[in-house]
């Protein structure tokens, strides 16, 4: 069976590309343990139901888990779960992103230069 015994993690899998990649991996690797990480734990039941509707029994080996990349404790907790249960990771799809918005002062010189042109 393809994927038998493999451990797969897809970050940022609550929607869009991350969800689609997780869905595809779960379908193509039915023997793998697939973890789809999301930021908000409130969405887990709805996502599980949607995934079951989308791919049926292929979703049996998929688990949604909460992990917020802005929270080091959240990351550590998730890694500990993977280590304890599997002690390995075969595939990581790092789809989640963290955006650090620069302070307004970084953009201020650009805007100041444009104002006389208006």
C-alpha cells in the first residue's frame, strides 16, 4: 500500500492550497498518517466533516491538529505529539506563512516623497 507507515505533515491546511495538498496526499497515500495543521481549534470538526465528504474513507488516516506558527509552545506541543506517536517525519509541506508587518515608519519616507507630487 502506498505510503504505508509514512508520516506526513501539511501546515496551513484549513483551506486553499494546504487543504488541497493534504487531501491529495491522503488519497494517494492511504497507509500514511497525515496531519493537517490549522491555527484555530474551533474549525476542526467542520474540517473533518468536509474532508470526509470530499474524499470518503481516505480521510480515516487524516488528523487535523492545532498549530500556530506564531506560538512557540504550540509548535513544541505539536512536535512532541509527532515524536511520541511516530518518532519520525517523512514528508513536510510547509504551506503556512507568518507575515510580520513592518512598522509604519518603514513606509513613511516613501509616502513623504510622493506627497509633493499630488
